[in-house]
C-alpha cells in the first residue's frame, strides 16, 4: 500500500492570526549581496564598488533595501510546519509588499527577525493572508518591518491568460 | 508624466513632477531561475523550493499560470534599481525608506516590462528630507504588473549617507 501524506494543508480556514516561529538570525553576507546584485538586475555600483560608493559620499558599499526579503524572510513554510501543516499545492500569488526601514542594513551585521501571520481578509471573493515581519540589528535597534500579502485562495483560472 | 529629469545631486534639485528615466526588462527564463536561487537557496532541506512556481517549471506549468512567472520580489528589486539610479546616492539605503507595491498581474517569460516613476511629493520633517515617488511597471500590453510608491530619505550634503541618522 502506498504511503499517503496525511499532513493537513495550511488552508485559509486553518491559518490563524498569530501563527509564528521563533526568531531567526541571518547575517547580511557580502557574498549574498553580490549574488543579489548579479541575479536581481538591481546592480547600481554603490552596492559592490567601494571606490565608487565613497566617491558618491557614502562611507562604503551600501546594502540594497530589497535584501530585506532575504535577510528577514517571512519563513511562511516554517510557520506552517510549526503548526503541523504543509503549503497548499497551488500558487499563492504575491499581492502586495509594504516595507518600512528605520535604519540602514549594514554588510556583515546579524539581523534577527520575527515572523507571524498578522492578518487575514477577504476581498472580491479572494482570501488573503498577510505575513508580518519585524527585524532588528545586533544592537537591538529596529531595522525594518514589512507586510507581505498573498492571495491564499481564490486566484482564478483566467490568471493563466492575464 | 513629465519627461525624464536629469539625476539630481541634492534634495533641492528635485521637483514635484520630475519623471524618472524609464527602464525596461525583457524577461528571460534564466532571470527568473537565477533570482529564485538567490531568494530560495538550493539547500537540501529548503522548504521554500518544493512546488515553488518561480523555480519548479513542471509545477508552474500545471498551475493556473501555465508556466514560470517572476517573483514579485524581483519586480520590487527593479523598481528599487530605477529609484536608486536616479535619486541622489544613498537615498534609498540610508534607512527611513518605505516601499508599498501591489502586483495586479503576473510577469512571464518573454514579457517586456517598462518601469517608470514620477516625483509626487517632497517633504522635510524631523530634520529629514523625503521624496515620494509613484512607481509603475507595465508589460508590453500596457497592463500594470506593479504599482505603488517608494519614499526615500535624501541624505544631506556631508552626511555619512549609509550610517543612518
């Protein structure tokens, strides 16, 4: 007899505001910044060229703000696993990203982030979840907060044609 | 939208209505895969890769999208590139930036995406000079694939720009 995966799916009805994971530490690794610059298309030399960055008045190379998604990820799959669930077998389209920074990201520093399911809502027959992430640097200072919204249920088949 | 304005050196050089130079991106499958490897590293136990429609081509083909499509995070990165390339150096990265972007339509392989932006406000508050940009990314059919705003704090002359406050 084949083994069936009986792990429950993290459907919208199962998801609860407050579902979370313990904080995670991720280093702002210069190699990871270089990979971001190489793969994202966001390749301004202030991120990689020390002399160029200093010539523009910076005190060294800068860290792209879009690195936030890598150094403070939502870790939603881990949140689901902590709840004893697995990710739905369907795309959950990224609907909105709202991020606020309170300090610059610095290469080499350790970022500690906390992630949780912060909101659920319905709009036009679609069901959405909003992941909340807060991150601090190694001095304990808030660095960023963001909200990442996914359409969890109700993405339409016509999306194939859009 | 006004015509593209030259990159301003200082906050004082920025005017409401200034248009940012348009940037374009012709999406290749390799672009999607490479960014997927950045965002979801190919480690044996990474749960973010299995059934990920930005990495797993067969899964994506069978999904409602019918094929690989771009992770919205990559679209955000390219909107940030447009802003970074135009604003005075250090503006987005000095802390105190805000990004709010919605993704009304997917971005697919072979799409040609045009990125545009315009200055909608300038404010000075709490000793910080801030600029708000309305930003937009559209595909070749003119459909919006990303729309929103980027607010940046523009460093003042002589500041150690990426040191924060």
